[in-house]
C-alpha cells in the first residue's frame, strides 16, 4: 500500500512509555546458517542410526549441530562444498556419507527465524520444561486448587519473529489446567449417575474429543474413540514384533500397576510428523486409569467459584508477570547447558526492549437529548442513566411466556420494565401473559398458538438454565416463527439488584425491536462498517459465516446474515451474497452506495492471511458489479412518469421582473385584514405571474432521478466505494505494560502501539480498548490487509477505537470493534444453539444479543 510505504504510524494522542514482553535475540552482524544435505550409501532408514553415524564425526562437524535425518544445519561453514566421510556399523558394514552444502541463510531470512524457534524450544527442554502442544510447562512446581480438584502447571509460550527493526523473542505466561481425577474416576462417577443402560453412549458423548495427559511420559493425547472390547489383560504386538499384555507392558516400561483389569481402553489416532508423506494415523490404546483430563468442562466454565479461584492463580498483575518473565530469562542465562547451546550457535538473549505508545483522545457518547464525556470509557452506565436512547418504537404487541410457578416473578418483571422503559424513551405496553408448564414443548406449543404477524417480541422466563430448553426456543423463534426473542432465567430475577438487571433487559429488548441506543461522532460520511466472523458447528460438521453490516451513516443500524458452509476451511465463500444484500439495503435506505466500506474480519491466523487476500477480498470487490447491474435493471423495469418542469431563461426572468416591479404592493397591504391574509395574497400573486411568465415543458421522470441531476453528479454517484479490510486477532503472545515512574501497570484504555512491536511486512497496529479488572490486559491486533481508500494510519486507528464504543450489549468500550462482536454473537448463537440459518425476516434487527 503506497500511502503507508514510508510510515504506518499515527501521531494523534498522548505519548506513553511501554514495556512489551519482547527480548532482543542477538547474533553477530555477518552471522549465517549453513544448510547441508546428507546422503548415506547404502541408504539407512532409521533416523536414530543416521544421527549416530553422522555425529561420530564430531571433530569435523563440532558439537553444535542440528540434524533431522536428511538436512544438517551448522553455525560454521565446512572447508569443502562437498565433504565425504565414512562410518562403520556394529556389524562391520561401511557406510559412505556425503555432506553437500545446499544453502546459506542470513540471520533475517524466514528459514533462520524458523530455526531460531527450534533452538529456543531445545533450550526450554534443557530447563526440564515439558512441551504440551506449542507451550512448555514445569510439572515440578504445580499449583494445587484442591477445593475444585484442579492442578495448574505453570509454563511459557514463546515465539521468535522478525519485527520492525530486529529479531525479537516474545515470552508470555501460560498455565495448563489438569484435573486431579483420572478418566477412570470420571467414568465411574458417570456410571453411578446415569446407570448401565445409557452409560456407554453418554460416556462417548462426554469424552470423545477431550485431551488427556499421561503422567508416566507427560504427553497429551486426544480421545478419538473408546474400545469397549479391549481390556488391560489383552495382548498387543510391540514395535519389535514381540507380544505382551498391557498390564506387563506398563509394569516393565513405566513401573506402573493397573488396578482395574476390566476397564475399557481409550483410542487415540497419532498423525505422522512427516506431513509430506501420506501416512495413515497410528492407533494407540490408552489406560483410563493413567489418563488425566485436561482443561475445563462447560459446566465448570459456568461455575463462578471455579473461575474466580482459577483467575486468582492465572491472572497475573503486570508486576508479577514481569517477574516471571525475568526468572525464565535468568534461568536460561544461568543454566550452563542452555547457555552453551545458544553461544555455540552465536546467539545471545539481550535486554527487554521498550517503546513509546499513544493514548487516543476519549470519545463523546451521544444520546437523544444530550451528549456526555464519560468519567471512564470502561463503563458509562451512570453517565447515561437519566438519558433517552436515540430512537425506539413503542413495544405494543408482545408476549410474555412463563411457567405457572413463575407467575409472581413475571408480574414483578413487567412492573420493573414499565418503570425503567419510559425514562429511557422506550414505551412498553402490557403484553399478552401466557402461563405454561415447565417443559420446552409447552412453551413452543403456546408460542405456536399465540404468535401473530403483528407480534413484535417474545419474552420467555425460563425455569432453569438447561441448554436444551434454550436451544429449542431459540431455534423455533429464529427459524420456524422468526420473531425477536428475549430469554431470562427465573433465578436471575430473584437477585437484589433487580432494577439494574431489568434495565439491561429493557435495553436489549429495544435493540431487538430495531432501536438505537447511543452513537459516537463519525467524521467519515457515507461510511459502511462490516464485521465478519466464523464459528464451527460440531453438530452439522461445518462452519457458519457471520456477516453484520451497518446500513446508516451514523453506524447505529445493522443488517446481519449467517450462512452455513459444509467445508471446515476457515475461509468464507459466501461474501458476494452477503455484500449484495448489505449494499442493496444501504441503497434502499440512503439511495446511493456508500463512499467507503471498512471490513473487520475476525478469526484469521497468520498462515491464512494470503488466502484471505486472494480469496475473500475479490468477493467483496466483485459484489459492487452485482449491485450495479441489479439496480440498473430495476431502473429499466420502472415505468417513467411524465412531469411538468419550468424552463427558466433570461427573457422569462426579465418579463417576470417587469410584472413584479409594476405591481402596487401597498394595495395588497391595505386590502388584507390580517398578517396571514396579507402573506397569502402576495404569494398567490407571485405564483400567478411565475406561471404566466415562465414557460413549462413535459419531461420523463425515472426512479431516483431528480430534475437537478447533471452529468457531474451522475459520475459522482457511479463511483465505486473505497474499501479497507482489516484482520482482527484477539489472541497473541504480545503483552504491553505501561511504565509509570518505574512501576509497571496496565496501559490506559485507548493505547495504540504501531512501532517496534509490529511486523515490517504488514500494515498493522495494536489497540488496547478494554480494561482488565484483574491481571494483565490483552491487546487486540489489527492488520490492514487491503486498502484502496488511502486512509491515514491515524484515521484507521481512531475509527477502530470509535467502533469499540458501539456494542449495545455493554455501556462501555469492548475489546473488539462492535461489528466484529456482533458477528461473533451471531455465529455463536447459530452454531451452538440454533444449528440452522436464521430467517431473513430478522436480518435488520439485533435479534442475537
């Protein structure tokens, strides 16, 4: 993008000193990595034997080397381009080895950066850290949470990348959640709960897909199946061809005794590490007694006490996080083996870098009757408590459905709604009150009977928070009878802060019926903002693409679409359809296409960026052609009307002026009895002479064609919108601390970092648009992958921050731009609860909040 070739940094805002979790990874200025291809004659299949034969020549290669079985990497160049050596096997066979130099990589090449990551992982293993997934953990210092039967392994995630001016090591804190219960414990408890009849099916549903850890080798496996026919006493064949029982194998190999000899076996499919070879996955049987569940169940995640106790250990303050980071770096420097490995490659870990960020100016929040500068951008609910929302129609025809035992709660909720609604400008009439039994079938039968075409909203008071009840209602009200709905669990309405809860419910109801709550100033005129996100549907084995677009100039009205794709690839192939619908709706509301479109695309990793640019961007650009052709075809189909227009000329103007100058204006004043009569007489007189003096002609009038339309205005209207596409990423390893008088704390809300910690090949920046009440705040990463609008970096950053103020489910700034969060909420509802595409009748309302 040419407009940011020289600088992609903004300038607005107040400077702030920032300390990131980035450490300089230094090497000599002329350092190179030498790659050699190694061949064996005769060929040796065993990788371990290849390494033994090659490494026997340490006098030639040195002790610092890396070999994967085919390619050898060295920090120093061998004397010859091709080096030949011989080795002898135990049986006396001579093996000729040829070491051929194939490539020399400078330190900033992608291959070297990838190699540095391999070296740092090797160093972490030298510190007795165990690799689980991509991260490294220390099982020797576990954190026990006995009240919830959980164990935490502290650890680190690392990444070495080429940043703006240098190669840097990013280090962040990670924790692995382990349960102190084994899979066998879980299965026993499940059996006691559900009984023998449904045990096997329930067990499969609960366990398949979970990741387990085996303590005897500290490795993780994903459960793909449960083999009920295999027992620990069964015999299996080892790699060397010998046969042994599982009981004897674990006793001899790991000194572990199996106590339950009747337990079934877990099945895990191990994929080949060699991706270039088409090798079938290898089946592994695991003993449930030795497998520990990792992570948290959905039930545990919904338990406030568990999450609170976990957060106390995992949500580290900036000071504690910084201390842990420096402990790791110090351990690497003090460990002789690790330090020797790094120094052997000519690599050194340097000091933690520092940089300067900027705090963007705060935004004003505009309501219907006034504007305010919030005391804190994190939560402005108190600032707007007595203000009216921008706009919402009255709620006149709606249903409230509840079970018999929640009759009093329903009456209390209605009274509170009628109390909080009018002050905010949301008028709520009495609903049709419907009492039903507790079952979801009763709710749906009542809704099917009472919903009419004029029904604006359905409010359901659920007797419990069971997912099945919620799913049934939402599916019915999103697909079969598309009506905006609000579900409230009865227990929620029994809390002491009932008025605060009901206020939030009223705001959601206003949004779902087409209301607008607040706005911020948008300097860009005729701007459409779009959010796109993707969510997996495990039930239908595919993905849902969520698309939410603004349809008015104040960015307060939205149009949504959610489309299912059977492919599991995280790339949207339905954007033409979505864009066509959004542009057609914008055209219907505003009568012209938007002049600018800014797209925020969530859920894209680094490896998919070029795929997105090559596949999704053309869909968005091609959609303009579809809308243009459809609109022109519609114009052709409209029958033109004949209208009379005045033809003003100098001759006609002179004739009119003579008539008006010769008029006796005093006569009108004298004959009029009142001021209104005087005005009416004069205007009628002028209108008569205009009709007499100015000739008229008949012209044909087409749809949306105005008499004042000329070629210049027509060319302006035919201009294609300028497009900016920004990839949004919530997860990352970068963390930022504000240095305030030598103390580290979370940066202020609105902090932008667009230098040093960004990538040289991308137009990117970090934005901290939320506050962390506990622990360290996580920045959101933005990458502008396409921009033909030449927007300045300042404008992109300020607009993004403004969008973080427009999420109507929370009166404060959020971590993501509002359209992204709306798309996330839409896909989450559809993929996890509805499992069907919502009816388009709901598209122009925020029904998914």
